[in-house]
C-alpha cells in the first residue's frame, strides 16, 4: 500500500510483515517538508576581458565575459530542473536577438557571452530564471555595460617621427 503525505509534518508509518504463523512490526518516522523555491543568483566574471574590466563593465573585443550561475535550492541542487538565460536592452527591456537559452536536466549552467551580437557602448540586463522540479522559480537580474574597445598601435617612420594609428 502506498501512502501520500501531502501536508508538511512528522508522521509515523507502521510496517507490519506477516508470514505464516510469524509477524514483525516496525515503526518508521517520516518527516515531510514543503517544497521551497530556488534562489537565482548571477555572478559576473570579466576576468578574461582585459584591463579596466570589472563585474559590471567589460570590453567587447575578444572578451570572454561570463555570467556564472550560482543559484541554490533549499531542497538540494538536484531539485533544480532548468535555468533560463536572457539578455535584454536595459532601457527598453527588449530581448536581444539570439541572446537567450535554456539549460535542462538540473544543470546550473553559466553563460560566456562570446559570439552574442551585442552593441558596444550600451547597458544590458542579464536575466536568469531558475525553476525547480515542482515548478517554483526565482528570477535574478544583473546589469552590465559593454565598452567600446580602443586599440592604439605605434610605429616608427623612417624620419624617426612617431605615427599612431587608432582603431575603433
């Protein structure tokens, strides 16, 4: 016989085994907890973005700006069913084309923004929605600014004057 304990609380289940003329009985204590929602958490990592980059500011040229998923669930990490990432324009809150994805199967996937078409000199909002197996969810957002990269190359000319080429 199956028992469904739908309300949180402490229960005692009695297990009775009978065989022929003999029997055995055992009491089993069962603690039932209500499902708790996960907590979404984004940690930005601009360490691969060069000098001057920080958690909320990154250069765009050859930058490996990573949004780390450090979400938790009080019911344990295996209770997280999916993580959904989206990048939005911070002002209009419109989703940037091609800047979203979902991880299933309980993964706490992070996202390295490489190959995502983001315009430099603009603020963005990263959004992370984490959902548990019971359908409870949590949303976290993190604003970041993508700087325009400026490169300066110097070279000497034949007359010993220094010329500079600026690339934007």
